[in-house]
C-alpha cells in the first residue's frame, strides 16, 4: 500500500502544470506563482484585464514581478520617464484587476 501512495506522489510531482494555450504572460506568471490564492479563475481574470489594459510589452515586464517582486520596487523608484509612465499604467491595471476580479 505504501508503494502505491509513493508511486502516485511521484507521478503527481512529474506531471507538468498545464497552462491554457491562450494564457498571456500575466496569467501564466500568476498560475505558476507560489501564492496560495493563485487559482485558475483569479489568474484568468487578471490575465483578461491585463490584455485589455496593458500592451504586450507591458504585460511581459509586469509578469517578471511575480518571480522577482523587488524588481517592481526598482521600477517604481526609477527616475526614468519610461518607467514612470509604465508604473502609472501598471497601477491602473492593478486597480482595475482588483475591482473586476475580487
């Protein structure tokens, strides 16, 4: 019996996480994040809002924040005008996602 559970556990570990084929960078980053609340439904909603409010370049940049939250702080505090404009769009996206997806 112990061998069956061990085999099932190992099989579960080796099964890759399947992501929706239409998932954008934000949704994929959300789904693969270690956060407890990162459900398919929530990540899908956040991804849809991202597709509506951010360019594909902005989405890729923001998706990196899931793996490296400190990079978000660096962008936020940056003196570069392009980072300031991006941060405003990112904050607007976050507010919209919070209103729509909560």
